[in-house]
C-alpha cells in the first residue's frame, strides 16, 4: 500500500541579530507587498521603531493595518479575521505566545500566510501549527497552519526576562519523555509512530543538551534554543499531531493549569514534569538532571515556591486531560511510581516546597 505525507515547513527563515532592522527587506524578498501587523500587549515600543524604519526602505511594501491584540478568544479572533483589509497578502504576528496565536489563527481562517516574529521563546508555539485559544471560556488547543515565515531577532530574545528562557529550556527537554510515551502508545496498538518525526524531536533536544555552553544568554546558546524549538515544531508537523513533543509531562502541566490559582509559565511546569517523567521512565535521567542543573533551571525553579502537593494532584488528574491517549501516567502503577519519586528524589525535594 502506498502512503503519502505532505508537510509544510517555513519558506522564510531568519535567526540572527538585527533581524528587526531588516524586517522590510526580508518580507519584500519573500515577494509579499501588503501585510497586516499584529503586536502583542506591551510589545510595540520594543519592536515598532525598527520595523517601521525598515519599511521606509521598501516603498512597494504596504502595511494595510497595524493593531495591538490581546483577546485570544475564538469569538474575538473570528471577528478580527473577517474584518481584515482587502488584498491582505500576509498576517505578521509580533510578540509572545498569545499575539502569535491570534495572528496565526487569523491567517488560517483567511487562508493567508502567517509570519511569526517572536519576542520570547518560552515554548515551541512560535514555530508550530497549533494555537492555544479560549473557546467558550476554556483554554483549548486548536490546529492551524505552520508559519510561512519565522523571523527571530536574537538581541531581542537575549534581552527577554530570564523566566522565558528557562521556560524554553523546559519545553525543549520535554521531548525526551514525550517520545518514550509515544512509543509506549504504539506498543499498545493505539497509534503509529512516525520515525522521521521521532528523529527530528530527538535532534531538537540532543543538539542543545550536549552543548558545552551553560550561559543561557550567550549568543550561540540562545540560537540553539531557537533552533531546537523550531525543529520541535517541524517534528509535530511531520507527525500530524503533538505526540513527538508532548506526552505525560505536558498532561501534568495542563492539569496544573486547572488546579493552581496562578500557574507558572508552561515551559517551567513542563520542565519539572519532564524530569519527573524521565525518572518514571528510567530514561536519560542523568543527562537531563545535569543539563537542568548546569543551566540554572533548577535553581530558578527553587525560587518560585512551586508546591509538591500541586504536582501530586496534577499527576492524579493528568490521564483525564487526554483520555484518548495512553501515556505512562495513564497506568495506575506508573502514577504511584511518580508520586513516590516526587517525594523521594533529592532534586525534586530541593526545588518543590
């Protein structure tokens, strides 16, 4: 039987310093002449001066609309999507995850290319086809389309708050237990693993955890964070699902979002849960512990006051987040093991109160 699989990958890609000052030239090079700009909340003053100055050098490039976006409810985005100016050729999202999701889904609804300009790299959403939106007041993951372009100004990323960098590291590490969960599901006949997607997911994490650098603001380390998260996004596109990048560790984080009054950043929660699941799966524990210790991730987490009791409740709730899946945490004995390790592992004892 013949099987075919078409995947979308970014056609426009630039990851370097001074990218914002070349914004107009990069968009023009892609053959796009009419764009709409969506800025995230509080982002405009960081990016707009360089972007607008660069556009002066591209007289054929016209900004049809330039707005701030905040509301990522499906109702608001739908209203925005169908009020775009006529002849719009691309939607550009500039900011954090919320702004990028709004721009991405607006572009998707209009069948337009989406160009992602992240101001932080707290997770792989800037390079993936998925969106996190509010649907009937509930945070929901919905499919959209891979970005046509990704423009990352590393100077801007380096100057972002440290918690966003650590969140990105946590999201990268999560690919290790996620792949094991995916193969675990396949062994139970519930899914079929795409080996190329697995290779990409492994590459996304191996390329950074094996680096000799641990200074998270060093140029090459920041670039590796961005590259790793982009590879993760492509792995999900290849798989046609989030499975190569999201397993039981993400279910714990989603459960924490429901249980905790003020959840931490997604990647922070995921990073802690990923370490726990590596312990449960007995896979690459020392490598992950060394990396998260050496980069200062664990020391940072120790300052946040995250509670062991919240993780205990999240472990019990996790299987109900996605009952159709079968990760390690969907087995009662593995949840019991996770609870024991949560109380006995020295690192987890140190960073959780």
